[in-house]
C-alpha cells in the first residue's frame, strides 16, 4: 500500500479509490500552480560559478533537462533562474546558472531551494500521488466526522506519517498504513481514516 517515500517529485503512495469529496476540497488547478522544491544548493563548486545541488530524489532526471526554476533563497527572497548546464556527480548535480559567473555569486546562493511549478512534474500513475498534493487535504473518518487538515507527509525509518492539524492546534501523526488510512483522493483533497484511536497528539 505504501511506496518508498521521496521528498521530491516521485509519487509515494497507492491509495486506491476515494470517498465523495466535501465542498472544501482543494481544487486541482490550485495545486498545479504551486512550487515544488526538488533540490537545494549545497555549495559552490570551483571558481567559475558552478553550483553543487543536493537533490531530494536521486531517481529524478527533471533538473538534468534544465527546466526554468525558481530559487528560494535562505533569506526568503525568490528569483527566477535558468540552468545553462547540468551534469550528474556522485549523489548530486553540478549546474551552471545563467548570470552566475564567479564563486562570490555562487556563494550568495548557498542554501537556496530549487523549485519548479507543480505542473512541470510528470503525471503520477493511477492510484499514486505526490506527497505535496496532500498538503491542505481534509482528513475525515469513515463515519464522515472531520478530523482535521493534512499539513505535510513526514518520513521515519519505520513508516511514513501524515501530519494532521486538528481544530485548536493539536497535531496528530497518522501512520500511512491500512490500519489507519482507508482511502486517499489526492485530486479531491480528501483522506479517509479508519481511526485515530491510540494516536498521540501534540
């Protein structure tokens, strides 16, 4: 039921069918406009402005195809960027950004996230979804009772969990396994839960 988690754009879950969505579902077009971080700038490489990227999903070749990207800097500012070159190295990518021609300019980008529009990602296979698509989804019990809103998917050594924020600010960690998750409809923004009994809130 649960596939290997990825922080980036690889689909992570086969959720089966889904319940009828409530009126508060997340519109698919709204998700398509979101930015998805695929990597971050680890450090400059050499003196000519090349950057070493830490890629979140090493199975992805999207950045090697040099799509237009948005760099989200550590101070919160953002800038559009284009790669003039990209090549694989051991568990990383080396890229050149148009306009970044020396080590000082490269150093200024250290720690920046490399993002692409959600619509740039290849469509997931039937029954799969991207982890990003669950952000904002409504979590409900099979009885129809609303549990809260999914804020993120977190990965632990033993399993993946959905972080669900309840009214009042309490957060539940729901294991992404059949004992707790009945069905998921990422397109409609709905996660149907079997139970939340035994889950600690914080």
